[in-house]
């Protein structure tokens, strides 16, 4: 029996330039998840593909997913006034959380979410 050894690299481009980036930049009074102090770089889909080509790496697997709308939800909840009524918050939760996965799927499907995992091969 012959076993073929395949070497590959797994890259997690966790800090992708995305909708979350815009949310965080426009709400600097809320702690940033993407733009926090330790995150010194952001990637775009184009820059990721460019780097793969430049290093002669073949992309053999991609998983585009994100938490952009969870980030938006967190930001909006934190922005609600302390005087916002309980009823208002419940109505918001019932509406937003009902559709949060559908909202996120739009970004994921279009390769525009906050995260991507990529498997690359030489």
C-alpha cells in the first residue's frame, strides 16, 4: 500500500476587512472585536487571493463565515439608551434575532464576512 503525503497550509484570515470593520470604526466608544489593539492587519478577498498567487499557493478549500451581524447586534444593544424601555428592547430582539442568520448568509455567500479559513497547497 502506498501512502501519499500531502503537505498543506491552513490559514485563518480572522481579521478580514468587512462590514464589522465599518461598524467598529463608526462606533469607537464600543470595544472593537476586529480593530482591537493587537490586530495590526486587515485583509480583503482580493489581497488574500493576491498573496496566494504571489506565493504560488493553490487554494484547495475555503470557508467564508462571519459574525458581522452579531457584531452589529452587540453594538446596537450597547447604544440603546439606559432609558430605552424593556418593551423596545424585546421588540428589537424579536425582530433582529429572527433574521440574524439570514442577514449574515448574504455576506458569507458573497465572500464578504469577517472571517475566512483557507487551506492552501504548494
